[in-house]
């Protein structure tokens, strides 16, 4: 295997997007770089290889990309967690907090079975509102949330602490200061 790279160099930072004062951390550049993408997936998967993970739940939309790759590597199933109204079968729904207001997300009622071991993934943890809602959905279906993993953590915003307060282990690959 080749030497590892600094994944922060594969992530594009876009100032003042989506509004002034925000620096958007764009992982599409990491996803488009074969070496960086493989390294990120390998690093995210490594702690879970021997844990008998049943499913990987990915949060819409970039969590789908990461989640599919993680599920494949772990020999697990993949479960999409989507914004309300996007799943075709019967769902359970959970409200979650956004920076300004709330929204709702859903999961199919039969996506997880009680006792299944689940990893939750998305590209970034910021406020933790979306991930907190996803954890609650997973638990509502009786599955065990083994861990939540993200490529990026914005620790100053506090999302990691919110998940840890729910008893969820959080793993991230890189951190960026600020918002």
C-alpha cells in the first residue's frame, strides 16, 4: 500500500458559502481523487472490521456515497436515511434541528431489525442535529448504533459532543476549525 496522504488537502474549502462567514467543506474533491477516496474509506472501515456490523446507515446525500462504500467493505447491508417524502414504502419519521429551524427525515419501517449492529455515516458532523435525528430513528427500530463516523468534524460547533451525550461513539478522520 502506498503512503497515506493528508486528507485535508483533498477537501476543498469554499469561503462564504452558503452565506457570508461560513467556510463550506466540500468533499466532492476527495471523492473524485481515487487515492484520497480509497484512503478515507479504508480509514473509516478499519475499526469496525471484526465487529460483525449488519448494516451501514447513510444520511442523505453524501452519506449515501460513503455508506455504500463502507457497507461493501464490511459485507453489510446499506440503509438510506432520507428527507421526508423521498422513500416509497412505509416509514418512520423523526424531526431534527437545523441551524435555523427544523426538518424531518425518514427510514423504512423494515430497514432495520431489533438487535442489528449499525454504523451511521455522513460526510461531516457540525451541529449534530441531523445525526442525532438519525440515531433516534435507528434506535426507534430497535437496532444497536455501534458508532457514528464522519470524514470531517467541526468541533467548535459541538455536534460530536451531542452524539457522545447520547452514548454514541464518534469517529472522524479530519478536523477543521471554525464553522
